[in-house]
C-alpha cells in the first residue's frame, strides 16, 4: 500500500506542487522599514462582513498612513469590482495625499 501511495503522489501534479519538502523555507521575518514621509508608505485591509448600512455598504476598507497612523475608513460593498475600488481609492486617497511609493496589504 505504501508503494501505491508513493507512486500516486509522484504522478499527481497537485500533490507535487503542495508537498512540503518541495517548498523553499521562507526564512526569518523581516521588519518593515520606517517611512520617511507621510502618506509615502501605506497599508490597507478590509473589515467585513458587517450589517448593511442605509446605503447598502457592508464592509470597511481601512487605509493607514504607516508613518503618522492617520486612517481613512471607506465604506464599501462586498463583491465590488477592482475597477470601482481603484476609482474610490483615487477619489478618497490619491486626491488628498498623492500616490504612495509602497503599499502593504494585510
């Protein structure tokens, strides 16, 4: 039986991609560098699914300035297309603060 399992795993493409031994170790975690200018480095994440609001928004898009910890809380609807999210991002963040040099997503 062990031989049959070994042959099956060896022949299965999905098994070969997900085997732990084939994966390179990720190494030690690296700390993020400290930003030099406000809104030059941001982080963003989504909080949801929340109860619907009056405008049918059920999630919150949180965008944080990593230097000063200023935050934009943007109400959104779950399942929005990326094109619409990029429009909202330009309207809410880029319009006020410019384009950041790096974005960290959690």
